[in-house]
C-alpha cells in the first residue's frame, strides 16, 4: 500500500511541478509518468537515508510528491537545454 501512495503522490507532484514550472512542463501525460517514477525514487531515497517521521504516510506523500516534482523539473530542463519544444 505504501508504494501505491508514493506513486500517486509522485504523479500529483509531477503535475503540480508542471503547473509551477510551466516552461519545463512536458504535458499532463509525461508529467504524470515522470512523477510516478520520481515518486518511486523519492520513496526509496527516504527509506535509504532512514528519514522517518511518526507517520509513515507523511514520508510516503512527501517523498513521492517531492521526487515526482524534482524528476519532472530535471527532465524538462534537460529537454529545454537540448532545444526540445515544451508543451
């Protein structure tokens, strides 16, 4: 269940990142896909560095959302630098 929460939080984070960083946005589909991947990475990173709180839900939501936003922004920035057209 914790994976599902992190993946959904990542998708939401990727789309929120796309809304915040419009010039880096890749469109709803790719923001979601990258958000899901970033959510999984964010959760793994939180577990790897043993960053825990009283509520595991906070870790799952925070790690997923931040990971999703960061990965979407990185890929959007790379695409922009390489001359790709953003959505």
